[in-house]
C-alpha cells in the first residue's frame, strides 16, 4: 500500500510541476529536483543500494542524461535527474511508477517530506 500511495503522490507532484513548467520548458533540457527525508525506519545503506539499482532503471528510459543523489548535513536528500526534455521526464515519471525496483527505492522515503519540481534552462 505504501508503494501505491507514493506512486500516486509522485504522479500528482509530477503533473503539478509539468503544468507549471509546460510551455516554458517545451523542447528544452529539464532538471527534475526531488527533495525529501528518509522514512524513520529506513536504513541508509539499504537506501543507497536501492538508489543505485533505480539509477540503472532510469538509464533505460529514453531522454535520461544523468543523476546526482546528495545528502545534507541535516539528513535531507536531493535527487537531481537531468532529462533531454520535459516529455522525457513526464514519460519517465509514469513508467517508473510500475517498476518494482523503483518501488523499493520509494519505500525508504518519508512521503510527508517530499517536494518535487522541474526546472529548465
């Protein structure tokens, strides 16, 4: 149930961000920025292993360019993914929801802490 909830949550955030970024970002490279904290029960080691696995899945999606996963000294994480264009990012947001490897990654995240935005040049 947690996976489905996260999927719906991310899909909502993604849609909201795409509507606001839509015309301005059309045809431009897009950077997806997700800021979050880990769930209280999450293991950092398991999270990092899961993050590596999900990155391999992202690399299979057309338009993927690169990813940076960063942690602050306050325990907050930033997941930065670069895409060739907004349509690639949008397609990835939909496709990744059904991926069991991505769902495992999502299970480590505190849903109440997530912010999600697209930025373009």
